């Protein structure tokens, strides 16, 4: 029988407790979070013959060093550790050393209830870094856009009505071209004409005349020359920053597109989409390439937040929204569901049936997402791309039959036309791009559903 260890990690130090199979303490020490400390920690655990190491995170520098040292790691959720503390205390106290003890006891007594961490391949880790980096940049862009919108509302709200989406790059070129003359409080006719003529999106949406009228009717700020110059410079600074962020996002998207096509499992996930590959890359990055991580399709649906949590006590039975899950994976599956319900007859039917059961939009999307979890899991386990021709439920929706005296006969030509028209590249790309840029709110329940704790 080997020994067990619990590591309470921190940014500057790590508290470690090692015990044998009987629970006798062998070591209680603290190691610094530097090269010498991590090297000493790994050597000490190997020297003591540690069989399992429990830690409250699945990734990071510490976990990578433990795995590189040949140690088996149990990555426990912090909520699991917090719920276990009361087994070993009555006073309610807490310390880093006590947390290391709790982790060690979980590894020693309950290791059969947890799954040993199996690292993903280097290609998957690189793809995960790209997708999460893009997500962070999109959040930064959204924050900067909100700041720019608030700044324009303070002294020059006219352009806000002309732009239906402040995230598009063409808007920034139009806004920058107006510069000083368009930002004066008077908004002269010459400036309005120049603004409308240079704004292609405004001319396409409402026409130059309508844009001039809207700019004239917009409220004019009453600010001094110095404040006007300061605010103008602030707006142009925000515009330049957002343009730079947009360029970096596009560069990351190109890298993601190249990385997922070079990934051994890339074809499995890209086959689910006919538009961009961003959501496919997010699915692959979060699911990973370790097949043992999700032994069943229900395990994948649970970690993706697509299945409800059953609550049963006596005569009460309810299904609650699953809060504890991989939020990024849930968002990716909701994007997949929201995209396919626009062009896939099978997904459309599932969504419509859920709405007929009086489910709100987020819950109906999770119904579609759970169905996709079954398909994605099967393709992922078998290592084969998604083939609509082998999707029985979809084929039943697109099959066209001709009634005859001997019974219905499939019309192969019409069926092929239906199958080809079910998924169009333009429609799929538009739906997915809208979900990615707008970050659909479908992942979480509505306020009414959250209040009643409904699934």
C-alpha cells in the first residue's frame, strides 16, 4: 500500500501533508512556490512513495510539475473539499494545514469515488489556451464598447442610433473619420453630410438623408471647448483601442482555425458546423482528448450543464438548473443548440416541442443541447465525424415519401434536396457568428426560472 498526500496550493507557498494507508502522519511541511520549492516538493513526494496527491485544481504550474514527476493527481472541486471539512472538525476553524489534512484524508479514504487526472495532449492544451484567450479578449472588447457607448451618451449620442452594433470594424472607421468637426455641439450640416457619406453602414441601413435627420435631432451636449477636446480625445482613444483588440481577436481566430484543423480530433467537431470553427474549437478544447474523462453521455451532459439536477424528497420531485458545471462547455453547447435550431429540422423540432411544453428559451435550448451531447459523445468516443446521413432522427425529418397503393415510397430526389437545404453555410455562419459576438444569454435561466429554481 502506498502513501497519500494533500496539497493546499497558494500563489506563494504550498502546505503539504503526507500520511500512510493507516492515516499516520509522515510529513507536514510548507514549500515555496518557486523553482527550488517545487523541485523539492516533487522529490519529497516521490521519496516517500506517495501513490496519490489530492489538490483543489485541475491545471496550473503546480499540477503540471506533479504530473511531470510521475505522480498521480486527484483534482478535487473546492465545493467537495468544503463539504468534507465538517467531518474532521466541530469548532468551524480553518487553516492551510487543516485543508492539506482534509485533502490527504480524501485521497486516502475516498479515492475510489474520484477520477484520477489524465492530462490532455499538447495540441489540446494549446487549443484551449487560444480559445480561452479569445474569450478574454471578447470580454475586454465588450467592456471597452460599453465604456465608449457611455462616453458618447454623455455629450454626443447622435451616432449611437446609426450603429446597430458597435462591435463591427466598419463602425470604427466611420466614427474615426468624423473626428473633430462632427463632435462639435452644433453638428453642422456639412459635418452631418460628411458623416453620412462616409458611413457605409448607415447609408445602407437608413440612407444618408435619414442619418442627417437623426444627427440633427439628437441631443447636443453643452460643454466647454476644453472639455469637448478632452472627451473627443477619449472617444478616439477608445476607438483606437477597440480596433486594436479587434485585430488581435481576428488573429487569434486565424490561429484557432489552423490549430483545430491540425488536431487529430478536429474533424469530429468541425463536422458539427457549416460556418466558423470557433465553437467547434471551444468544444474540443473543453472536452479534451481523454476518452476516459466522460465514461457516458450523461456524464458529458452533466459537466456541460445541459441536464437538470433531480431533487426528490418524500412526495416532492423537481428538476433544478445545474449551476455546478463547466461554464465554458455549457456556453459552447448552448451556442451549438442555438445555431442548429435555425437550420436543422431535427433541432427545430426539439426546440418547438420544448416550447410547446411551456419551457422558456434557455430551458428549450438546454433540451436541444442535451440531445447534441449524446451525438457529440458518440462521435467523440468512436473517433468519427458527424454524418447527417447516419443521424436517424434527422433523416426521419427530411425523408420525403410518395403515397402509393402499396404504401408510402421514399422520394430519393426530394429527400436529397431536403437534406441539402437543411443546412446552409450562410445560415449556419450567420447564426453562430451572432452567438459568438453577442455572447448569447441562453446558458443561464431567466430571472423567473431562477426565482422558482426551475430547470
